[in-house]
């Protein structure tokens, strides 16, 4: 189903979050039809600790398209991107 996209909005329990103003990034018009049941994209999540990942309904066992679970993140520390600049290293998540 080319041309369809998945929009995810994540809110904290106090329902407060930073949202980029529409004057900066215009949001697409909300669809008038729900594709929840027939979209190839599937939103999966764990409540605690919170994480989510996007898979394809047509091939759910392959690597997710997007994944925030700790198990999907690279081991840390991550070496510097620029070997001559140690400040480009990443110590943890």
C-alpha cells in the first residue's frame, strides 16, 4: 500500500510534550478512513519499560522497520565517529 504512512504520537501521563509547531512542519491532512485493519504497518509496544517497534504485517518475523527496544540498540560504549575526537563517542542510553 504505497503512499500510506504511520503517525505515532507519544504522550506522558501528564499529557505534556513538546510538539513542533505546524508553522515549522506542516502536518498532513488526517485521513477520513482508518487503515488499521488493512495496513501493512503494525505498531507494537511494551508498556514498561516503554518501547515500541514497527513491523510489516506481511512479514512480521523479519527485523522491525523501527525499534526502540533496548535489545535493538548497539552495545555501549560506542566508539567515536571521528577517531581524532573522543567527544564523538557515545557512553550509553
